[in-house]
């Protein structure tokens, strides 16, 4: 086992998206700030309804997947296919935009905390024009693995925790073999995990304090992992909550125009024509 070290830190920048929702964006804050196969990672969280109430009205996507993880709050997803998905505390929606989808993400609360993450996961060229679809996962459908010093919620991928047994997440069989886990560590808790060699990966500390080996993780930042095949994380005196996100690189050109992600400029131009002419979702 070769331990991964901290390679780079990409602090999240405060910005807004949708109809004015306040977010923190690390991966994807600029076209050059990506981590193949991941295009974007947004953190949202506020107790002030003015920061989220306008939501994300109807908008299009093509060529990638979105993963919304709701920690606190209530958000309704609706799309042009007639699908409706209610995301509540601990729920996940995994949406494949494929050849085209038009959807909205609107808060279903007028007060209280709304908190969570949205990840954009690229699709290889062979999958970009697949049929659109999505899966909703309620909290009880997401495996939660306990260990001495904490717990791990496994949204996607396969991991071997301290019990030596393999655990499969709610999502599997994706070409990029994503690993997505929410790790909760008690004060002083420690966890060692394998992370597949060759996967690009990051840790996102969103509560408390923790270190990777002997190097402190930066809070609200994409802490990019170096080469290796395992990690060891240790929480500080207040415990920690950390996202572990990793995936197999695609290694293809990325051309993005807002909500459209393809491989060439010509494909983006075709996508814009399709959207203009009502063929995006045909």
C-alpha cells in the first residue's frame, strides 16, 4: 500500500448560480481548474432563505452527470420527462444528462437551513449522447458503515473499510468508476482506506478539522490527492466531516459552454443549434 499525500489545494470561492443562489465553488471555478473526470464541485449552505430561495429554474444540460447530495433541507427536482424527485436530509440524486435534459431544482422551504453539495461528473465521448435519466436515493438506501472512531456513508463505489470486507455504494457500474463517500470522524478518530491507483481524487473538509498523514486539510477546499493507492485521515479535537471523491480519468478533450460539455467546438455548436431548435431532448 502506498499512501497518498496532499498534492494541491483549491480553495472554494464564493459565487452565485441559478437565480442567485449563493455557493462556494472549488473544482470548476475556472475552465482550467478541473480534475478529470470531475468538472465542478459546489458547496451550498445557509440559514438565510435569501441565499437560496430563488433556486435553479428550468435550464438545460448535455454531456455529463450531476450528483446532488442534500445534507439538510428540501429541494424538488423536475425535468422535461415528467420526473419529480424530492431531496431531503441525507438524500442523493444522480442525474445523467446524456444527450439532453431540461430540469429545475427549486427549494421547498421558505426558512431554515439548506445545505449540501453538487458534483458534475464528465461522461466519455461514447456515453455523451445516451438517453437522459436519473436515480433518487433516500438516506436509508445509502450504505452507512460504522468503524471505531466514526462512520462512512457510501454514495458510490466500492471500498474496504477496517473490517476487511468490501462495501458497495448506492451507485455502481459507471465508466468512470466513481468513489464518493461522506466520512464522519469523532474527535481524534482515524480512518485508512484504499483509493484505486490511477484514480484522480480529492478530500473536501466541510466541518471540523483533519489531516492527511501529517498535513492539515484546508476547510472548504478541494484537497487534491497525489499518487498512491490508499489514504489515512485523522480528525482533530472537534471531529471532522469530509467528502472523499475519486474517479478514473477519461483523458479526452473537454469543451464546455455553460451547461453543455462535449469534446469539440463543433459538438458544442451543434448542441446550441439543437437547443435553439428544440431538438436537445428529442
